[in-house]
């Protein structure tokens, strides 16, 4: 990914890779927080300036027994 207009695509890629690697919310430096109301169950983080990422973790990665509580 490269810079796309006013959005910092390398920083977005960094956030996405961290989400994948950590299998959970981002650290406080990303201002990551849960959303409320109609967006309950989703999270938002600040990529930079007014560039936001809204995401939802629906499934994790791991052994079959761990993922399905077997």
C-alpha cells in the first residue's frame, strides 16, 4: 500500500498487521476504543488526524479445540 491522497496507507497497514498479530484491540497509542449505540460490538482506532478505522473482531485464530471450546 502507498499513500492515497490524504490518507496514510502505510500507517493503516501497520494497524491492520498489529490487529492480526495481537488478535485483539490495539494499544492506547492508537486511541482504540469500543463504540456505542448502533455501532455496539465494533471498535474504532485513530490512524492519523481524521483517518479512522472501524473494525470488529469476529473470530480468532488458534487450534480447533480452542476456537470452538472443545
